[in-house]
């Protein structure tokens, strides 16, 4: 979950290159929108395509996710525990 939140912060950082931002926003949108290749309501496999696409985007573009994005993600997750 930390990587997904860090990708969100990276996608909306103006310093991130436009192609990287567009790819991350597209992957995040595919993850949260209900219409996709494998319907999410199918138990067991519904979210596998979503997760695979998002993790692939993060893996390919991970060099653009800076420490400040990762720290912001850690902060969000730490505040959720409160």
C-alpha cells in the first residue's frame, strides 16, 4: 500500500515528468474505476488485473518516485493507525 500512495504523490507532483505523471494517473485510475478487463466483482481474480497493471507501472517508473513521496506515504499510513 505504501508504494501505491507514494505513486499517487509522485503522479501529482509538478516536478514529475508529464509522461510519468500520465502513466501513473492512468494506472491509479484503472485501479479504482469499476470498469476494466476483468470485472472486480469476480471473486479471487477480480482485482488481479488492476493490481498487476498498477505494480507494473510502479516498477517501470519507480525511479521517479522520490524519497519525499515515500515519506508522505509513510506519514499517511502512520496517521491511519491513530
